[in-house]
């Protein structure tokens, strides 16, 4: 008959090995580089863009994807994004 404590010892070692493997994978720093994008106005090429929270955008239901240029007043959902480094 197999000893209960021996089986629990083997199961415990198995779980410790799993935890060590998972800790090694989760603690490695990600080597992904993220780029920062900025929106530009398609009309005047300005970078002074803010989200449009006007009553008109609330009525249309597009409050979360509508933007407005603070320089020329252009408002819409199409504002292209470029890399911050490629000004």
C-alpha cells in the first residue's frame, strides 16, 4: 500500500514545479515596443484634436468616436493617426 504522505509530497513537488515555470514566464519583461500615435486634422493638418462631447454628438450616439479640431473647427469621425516620431 502506498503511503499517503509520500503521494502528497510528490503532488506538492509537482505543483511547486508548475509555479516555478509559470513565475519564470510571467516575470520576463515583454520586448514589445509600443508606438505612440497622434491624430491629425485632415483639413488643416493640425495636431490640436480633442474628443467632441457636444450635444449634437450625443444625439447621434457617436460621442465616443467623434473628434473636433480646435484650430479650424472640423468635426467628424475620420481623423487619421500618425506615429509621433514621424512628424
